[in-house]
C-alpha cells in the first residue's frame, strides 16, 4: 500500500497509538480485548518506543520487546508471584505491537509492516498434555455437590456436562434452552470491565455460535 503523505512515516509511534490506533480497535474488538491492548501499549510500547517515528521501527525492536518480556527480571509481574511471563503470554503481548504496525499500514502511514520478519524468535513453548477428569473424579465431584442448593449445582455442573465457558454460562437465558430437543443455544458471552456493569458480546468467530445437546 502506498504512503498517502510523505510526512506520515515521521509520526511518532506514541502519537499514532493514542490518536489513531485506539479509536480503530474500539470499533473492531471486544471491550476486554481493547482493555488488554491499551494495557500493553500504555505499560510497554508507548514508554519504550513511543518517541520513535513509525519509519524508524524495525523487526529488531519487536525482538527486543519479546526478549524483555521473556527474560528480563523487570518484566516479572507481582500478581504472578515473581514469575516471568509464559511463552504464550509473551506472544500475545507481541501480537499487540504487530497489530499497531499493521494498522499503520492499513491507514497509509507506512508502506509495509517492518515487524514481519523471518528472523523473529519467541521463547519455546513447553508441550503439556491436556488434563481431564477421570470417571472417579467426576463421580466425586457430583457427590460433593449433593447437598448444595440447586442453583449452585446448576452453575458448577453445567460446564462439566456441556463444556461451556464461564462467560457463556453467565450469559445464558431460559429462552436459550430447548427442553423438547434437549439443546442449549450459545450465541453470546458475558464480560465485565472494572467499575462497569456486566455486558454481553457476540462470540469472536462463527464457530462460537452453536447448539449443545445435554443428557436426560
């Protein structure tokens, strides 16, 4: 994509994020995702790279960001017990940087995203086996809930029986339940921002809209 104005590439990264990027992501992404993107930009990208011009950003800066998150003691989170970020989280943070520069290309501020480079390396992810409940554990869970109120049992057994996410369960209405065909229609999930009332949002993809059968 060609650059619209020769002065655009000289715009500072911080100015682009606050003036143009934030409004764009608010139109496209869910409130919780927007909150996460703003956190990464405000905590890392703007303080570190904010005074650099868009045309000065290169894949080396992305690699610096990744290495800082993965290996620097300064990137440790107090709410994680002093542990460094997981490889998955590092990649998620890095994707925000990539998103910012991709949006700059879409808006014509730079010709191509300089962060797309084959030399970028991420911390290696450890392969872990998926842990699931054994039949004995499921039976123990059922037994432990036998004396609980019906609503408590419903909330705790629904994800176990149907495999629904917590946000999907919170967003359910009685009208979503088809008692005749024993199905539950899923087409939204709940979210809550700090200091705000709970809201509802559509699934991230069409695969999130589905009907789930439940046993008799």
